[in-house]
C-alpha cells in the first residue's frame, strides 16, 4: 500500500510546491494590498470577491464539476468520442453561460449593492464587475479539462503563472489608483485566469475536434447541468454563505471588520490549500472511478485523510501558535485584530482537512440529495452561528463559528459514511487524527492561556511535536526505503524519533 500513499504524497507535493510558491506570491500581494488599501479597502475587495463567487456558482450550473467526472470516466474507459463530445460542449457552453451570467448580474446590480453594502452606491461598479463572469466561466471549464485528464503538473503550473501575473498587475493597479483599482484589478485577474490555461492546452491528450451540431451541444450541456445540479446547489450554499458572512459583518461591525476577517481567512487558507487542492485535482477523479467498489472507497478515503492530516498539521499548529506574528508579517499593525480570528480559523481548517475526504465521497457516488442536504444544512448552521458569535464575542465569534461548524460536519459525515458506502475511519486513521487533534488543542491552549513572550516559546515546542508526529506518520506509511524516510532518518536527533515499523496501509474495509 505504500505505493498508493506515495501517489497521494506525490500529488500533494506537486500541488503543495505550487501552493508554497503561490503563498509567497500572495504574501507580496497581500502586503501591498494591506498598505495601499487599508482594512476598509481589503474589506471591500473581499465583498466583491464573495459576490463574484456567488454569481459564478449560479451561472455555472455545476457543469464544470460534472464534466470532470464525465471526462475522467470516459478517458479511463477509452471512449475517445465521448471525451471529444464533452470537450466540445464545454467550450461552447462556457461562452454562453458567461455572457448570460454577466447580463443577469448587471440587471440586478443595484439591489445586490444595497444588500451587500447597505446602500446602492456600488451598483455601477457591480454591473461592470459582472464582465468577470465571462472569463471566469471560460477558465472554470478549461480547468475542468485538466482535472478530468488528471494533469496535476499542468494544473500547478497554470495556478502559479496566473497568480504571479495577477499579483504583478494588481500591485500596479493599487499603486496607481488605490481603492478605485479594486474593480479593474478583479477584471484583470479574471482575464489572466482565462488566458493562461490556453498556454498549456496543447499538453492535454489529443482530442478529436469535430464540433457537433448545436442541438447535440444543447442536449449534452443540459445533461451535464442535470448531473451538476447537486454540485451547483451545494456550491451555491457555500458561495451564499461566503457572501452573507461579510455582509453580516459589514452591518454589525463595519467594513473595516470585514478587512480583518478577510485577512484572517486568507492566511488560514494558505496553509491548507495544497492539501485541499490535491483532493480536487487527483483524489476526486480517483474516487469517482472507484464509486462502485466499497473496499476501494474505504481505502482511498482513509489514505487521503491520513496524508492530508500529516501534511497540514505542522503548518496549522505554527499558524495557531504564532498568529499575531503571522498577521504582522502578511499585513500591517492595523490588522492586529485579525489574530484571534486567525487562531479559530486555523483550528477549523483542521476540521476541513479531516472532513473533506468524506464529503467528496457523496459527490463521487452521486448521492445528490444527501450531498445537497449536507451542504445546505452546513451553510445554514454556519450563518446562524456567525450571527450568534458576533453577538457574544464580536469579530472573534466569526472564527469560533467556523470551528464549530466543521466540528459538527465531521461528526455528521462520520455517521452517514458507513451506512452509505461502508466507509469508516480505520484504526490507522484514528491513530493519526487523535494525536493531531490533541496537538492542535495544545497549541490553541498555549496561545490563549500563556502570555507573550512565553507563549511563543511554548508554541515552538508544540510545533516541534507536530513536526515529529507528521514525519513519523509519513515514514511509517511510505516505508523505510522511501527517499523521504531515508533523508529524515539521517538528521541528528530525528532518526530515532521516526524509526518505526513499516505499516501496510489502512485496516481492511469494515
């Protein structure tokens, strides 16, 4: 089983390497944005981004997600004609859906402005911003091709290139126009995200390009939209939650508070994106291909959970322990109020890493009703807890709500996974999750209960423990002959700590 672990690790390493580069690029972008825009500008940017996310989800009809499944399955079965038909439909539908989405958002711009900002002054900007939906639609469906063919390396290169170009352009915009550059910068980023994948499109497996009649395109697009309805509704719930939370913060605490929220949210995601990105790029297509094999599903879910936790743990623990310093590094002293929120977001991200492998299970098996229900209920609970959290703890309550939301989601998914698909965490997985959760709890208690500067000393010790847990877990799963195990074993003081017996993978399916 070490070869399967190695594949997951290799995929995570590729996406993780790209995520590290993107993180470094983002540090530059975030720092310039914080200095040039301030909390209010960062808050406005976050509101526009959440609005675009919601609009993109609505206009996409879940087609990109269902296309990944369709391409992966047809490609695995050697059905070249089916792959060609799906690709042609994707290319045509992306333009139609993008233009339609822009038109609808422009028509509703002023009511949306009143809801998001509590005034209609931003209506014209939102109408112009709707143009982003066209390149965003093209980009999403192009990326579906790379995901469907599991071109992990190309996905990483595309993301790094897009991030670098967008950051350079955004800095130039912000330095020239300040807050007035927010809308142009978002449009520029959307256009770049649509153009860059074209640079790598020739690396995709050859697909015969014989455009079918428009009637066939309409039929196939409708079919993909039908399959993607569950993804769209679930994505809509997520996007709507992402839109409502900044709106709630704006109404209760002001736009500056949205800037602090956006700062904490952005940093918390940086340290887990490489894990979650790997799940979308490689794990989900593999899970979809094994949807009818319960033993394979159980193995894949447990393997992905174990590797995800082991890779994310050190970064999350360090983020929790050094939250004030991390905020100051990425932003400025004006964003110091984001540190308590960042702590809770990091704890919640741990819950996201453990729950997403189970959440993808519902998608792979196309249990649409249960998947939609879980996402809608999760989003509703999240918004309700944000409303309560703000009343009780102010902005920090938003972070507490995020943590509580994923604690509930983990429990719910563990309950439904066994009767649904015979999937449950094995003893091997519990043996990773429990120590990791204990370490995260210890890091949180250290940050909250111990005063600075001693909290940093204690946090360093907890982070060292997290690192040993991760290295030991990886070494035992990859085997003593893997180059990572051999390399780490040569480091003085670490060899004995990770010298554990070789495991054979997760326990058999229950």
